[in-house]
């Protein structure tokens, strides 16, 4: 009768209701017993579209000497230069989700907002995949530059010089060195290598010129 008079129609816990009836019959005069017997459902807000990078962020790359298979550390090898190949996936878009409305114990719907929809944007050297509209791929070989909703690909890696500070350079694309290449350094490029200064006993290999 109390539930009906309060228009309580949803989320009723029958076991809790039985407990109330059993305990209330055993209460001494003047005593009270409290027990929730109906619970509503909270609304679930939708999630905004998300953008997941599928390549490393060159701005967050930590340069540190790499240990080889024998356990030796090459102080000139600071890890591979971040680069991508043509056709390689760069970023994936996770579509937004719809909100799930809640419900009061009186059966009234509690509205929930849908996630905000945001779209992938094609950048310099990148395009939306023909196979998946939620994937951005590289249209050329080079260095990925991550943005919030997009990725650019630069086919030229520009360095002031190559030495202990940069480590060996292995790059998919073209390499432009404004200054010198110090001794014992290794430079590899799938494109052309242009050096504006001197090369001192270094190992330079280009698949182009």
C-alpha cells in the first residue's frame, strides 16, 4: 500500500521488502527500522569520439643508449628514428557512444547525453583509408607528426648535425643535415641524403642519391 501510494513501480527489491515485513513484526513499540526497498538506475553519459595514435610520438621519444644482444651499450645508438612507411596506419578513431538513460523508482526516465562526434582530419602526407573510414594512413614515407585529430607525415628529416647528441640515424625518407656528420656515426635513409657540412669517418648509406 505504501509503495502504491508513492507511485513506486521500478527497482523494487522483493527480498528487502520481505525483510522489512519480517523485522517490523518483531519491533518493540516506539522502535524504528530503516531499509531501502527500491533503487533507481543512474544515467550513463555517452563518451566522446576518441583518437588513438598508432605510431610513436617523436616529441615524447626518450633518447637513451641501446643495449645489444651481448649486453654491451653503444653510446652512439640512441634507438631508431621514428618513421613510417607509405600505407601504414597512423591514427584510429573510436566513434562516440550513445548515452543510456536512467530510471527513477517512480518509472520516470532520467535523460543522458550522447558523446560528442568528432571526425578524423587528413593531414599533409596522410589520408583516410579506403578500407576503414575510421583509420588514417600515410600517403608517403617519412616522419609522423601527431596532432589531436590528425597526423602529418614529413618526408624530410632535417637535422642541424649528426653526432653523439642525435645518435645513429635510420630514417624512412629523405635526410637533410645542415652541418657535419661526426666520426663513427651511421646514417641510413630510404630516400636521398643531403649533407651541408663535412663527413668525418662516418658510414652513410642512401637508397636514393
